[in-house]
């Protein structure tokens, strides 16, 4: 056997043992922390292999195409090397296990986040914001189905659009979200969409009989399209003020083959609801301002049901019920709340509630 085939046999055996050759960057310990942060920020560190401390060098396993130029600015004298390494065997139970943050910061890491299609959207407390790129990278390494991770820096204006910063992955946030077997194309940096309402949308859709339905604040159309997919409604009209929402809504109607069942309108629900009515059922999913439109909804129906969504302090629900009754009394309309429930938590003291309201003729 010649030396070439000997070395091949050697490699073959190493692979059987799970040992692989890995490209590494070697640096002095004094610069190791700076280098580690830079590699994580650039997405170049291989998390499935351990960082090794060797005599007077620290060895970082990196992607095969990682360039030395990634570490410009760290001041480190970096040597490229290779090591035989065994991948970590135990799959981490959480993305948190992939992060190397100070112990004091670990309890602040969020345990849940929203996933829209292939995009994860995270909220971070101020203390974790400087570590956002490492956290984004950890999330993406842990969940291989994610294309990007974006930091939610707050919600802007009446259109409820999130101010998003991409902290890992590709900057294009347009994606396809699947909910109740329906497909919704959208870009969460341009339109509002919450993946937490899937069950609620189906609950409302299943109540719809042969009725005229108005989705007053329709977004990219998830309520309207879920109702349309069940095929019972006589007609469904969705309104939104955001041109991007209506563009995606129209696209989603086509994606789900509902072009003959759902109609869209770009505009202010205050101006066009009554003109398009009367309706038998109205969905009011504008949780911070829906009460400002209850008069419009009541003027857009003779009788029927309203599903009104509201973000409220948990101890102020009865006050809100009194407000609703005073609005309907002021318009000489009779209505009763047939069901009320907490849909999901919104903050430690607030939740999003739904009120099912029966409006009498
Ligand atoms: C909380 S989102 C709900 C979207 C959708 N129903 C859903 O479940 O994803 C509220 C929507 O109302 C729209 N909006 C805000 N003010 C409006 C108004 N005056 N008339 C019509 N739409 C409005 C926003 O653009 C946004 O898409």
C-alpha cells in the first residue's frame, strides 16, 4: 500500500469516529474575546465545534471561506490553522446554550419569539441590545429553518408597522407564512401581521354562516381569507389603510384561489364601511383604537355580530364594557356581549381581549 492510500484510510477512519478537519483561526488569549465577538457578529464561527484553549493560543473553528479581513480592527495577530475536531454530540435544547454571554445577562434572554414564515422577530431588553448580533446568530444556528432574525425596536403609528433591524441572515424580509393550511405572503417591515392569532381567526371563521362579512382592518387578509376558505360566507369585504397591506392582501387572495369570494378596498374604514354595507358580521382587529370605530361599525349593520379586539389592562375590562354600552346607548342601538376572552398576553399587566357582541335590530 503506498503512502497516499495510507493517508486516505486514516482519513476514512477519522470520519467513522466523527472526527473532521476544521479550518481555524488561532489568536493570543488577550485578543480572544474581541475576536470571538467579531466572528459571531460576522456569522463566521462554527458553533458545532468547541473553541479550544491551547498553551498560549485560543483556537476558533470557522467557516471554510472565512477571510482574515473579517478580523480587521480587532488588532489580533491571527494565524490560519487546522485542527481535527469532533462535533458537539448533544443537540442544544435551546439557542441560549449556543451563546457565551455574561451569567448576569443569561436570564434576560427571551424564551419565546414570533416566527413569520422563515423570519424570527425578537424583542430584547436594553441590556441585551449590544449583544443582538450574537443572539440573532444563535437563534439561526439553533433553528435551521430560519432565513433571518430581526430585532423589533417598537411599533410605529396607526398602521402598526414594526421598526425591524435584521440581526442575522439576509436583509430581504419578504416571506410566506402558512397558517391553518393557508398561505400569506408579506414583509413584516412593511405591514402588520401577528402569527399569534391563528386559532382566533379559525374560531371566528367557523362562526360565519351565509352572511355579508366586513373585515374593517384587514391587513394582508388573514381573517378574510380564513373565512373565505371555509366557503360559507355570502360575501367578504376587507379594508386597509396601508397600500402595502392591500397589495399583499390581493396577492394572498390569488395565492389561496379565493378571487371570486373576497373583495379588498384601500382606504380609511371610517369613510368607507357604511357605504359598502350593511353587513351581518364585522371584525374589528385594531386593538389599540377599535373603540374609536365602534360607532362606524354600528352604523354599518342593521343587526348581527361584531368581534372587537382590544389591548387592555387586565383590571380595566369592566370599564371598557361600560364604555361600549355607553357608545351603543348614545346611538340608540341595543347590543349584548355574548363572549369575552383573553386571546394572548401583551405585557405583564395587559392582554389582548376579544369581545363577541350581538347587535340587535
Ligand atoms: C392590528 S392590524 C390587523 C391586521 C389583520 N386583521 C391581521 O389579523 O393581521 C390593524 C390594521 O389596520 C390598518 N388600519 C389602521 N387604521 C386604519 C383605518 N382607519 N382604516 C383601515 N385600516 C386601518 C393597519 O394598516 C393594519 O393593517
